């Protein structure tokens, strides 16, 4: 039986731990300093409490860190402080640079660090997230096997530490920023009493802009007009007492494409221009 330690059983961590347990693993958690709601979740999912982190370090074959991103490095330091020599999976929404730092914190003879990212909602009988894993090739199947037969879809990525984290932030930067922008756009429409019409227009679309990569060059070629439009949108939002920052940021992105006015660029050029500053110099 593989023993998995979960740090910590929040809504995602507890549910992921429960899926590993369902697949035959013993799942440990440490109640020290945790809230009553964490304790209730862990108990409801059948996780095994330990007296201290040191006990988890001693018993766990694999430790999975699922915590708020700001706490990810501190959690890694806590684990490293006990000279852990098993497999440590950082499953947090952190940047490739941060997960590289975490790898440096935890890495020691005998220890293996895996970069993980969870994309989707906490797993249940009805739905399950994907767990992407990258890092030392020999350890990836060991972690993935924890979730065989569960609703967590574990997938391995080639290329080492940083790949899973890059995928997570590539997706979440769009998904979450677009949700925030949608809320701000709806608020502006609502202030002017046209929210119903806005929803009617939006209801005509059934796909995500994120999948429409063929449209990126068209966006870039039209940015000389769309950038100023975004600035006007920022003004309208500010006048309504709403945050203009997202619209201003969109205008800033479009300024990177100023040299592509009415052109027919290919996707590679469009992406390359995003890496250049206002004067065209590489960043």
C-alpha cells in the first residue's frame, strides 16, 4: 500500500486525497494548526490523522502539497526541515520559477520533486479534474498510479520541472481573468440598463476564444483600432465607478501589435510581437 501525505485538506486537497484513498492508498494529514472545517473535511473523507508533520515525513512515500499559492514555498520549507527523502509533489498554482525554487528547497539525496498542477473542480463521483505531472520521468508513473480507477485524471508531461505549472497558469490566466472581465462588462451594461441585450449578444457564441487561435492574427492586425477602443472602454468603466484596469491591460497588450496594422501576420509573428516592448525591442 502506498502512503500519501496531503498538505493540506482544503476543499481540493481533501477531495483529491479521498480519490487516492479510494484507489488503495493510505492518506495521511496533520491536524496541528488546522481549522475545524479542515478537520471535518478530513474526517468525512476518511483521511488518517498524524500527531505531527514529522510523523507524516516518516511514514509517507509521497507528499502532495495543495495549498494557497502564497504558502507553497513555506510548506516546502516545512517539509525540507525534516529532510524528507520521498517523492514531493508541488501541486500548487505557482509559476515555473517558483516551482524551481521549491525544487531547490526540497531537493536532497533520496528526495524527488515533481511539478504538479490540478485543472478543474475538486473531484467527486460526478466530475474530476486533471492532474498534470512533470519532472523526473521515473517518478511520474508512481504518482499517477495513485489515482488509477479514480475520478482524478493523472497525465504526465515530458520536459521536466516547470511544465505542469506553466500549463496551469497558461489556462488559469485566461479562464480567471476572462471571468473577471465578464463580470466588469456585465456591471457596465447593468449600470446603463442594457444587460439583457448584452446577454442576448453573448448567447450567440458557443465556443471559447481560447480555442480560436486562428483568430489571434486577425486580432493583432486590428489592434490599432481595438486598442483605442479598449481605452475608451476603460474610460467608460471609470466613469461608472468600476475598475478600468482589465480594459487598460487589454489596450497595453494590443499596443505590442501596433506594427501589424492591417497586415496578414502568421501566428508565430503575432506571438513574437507579444515579447517586444513599445519600441519594438525584445523584452
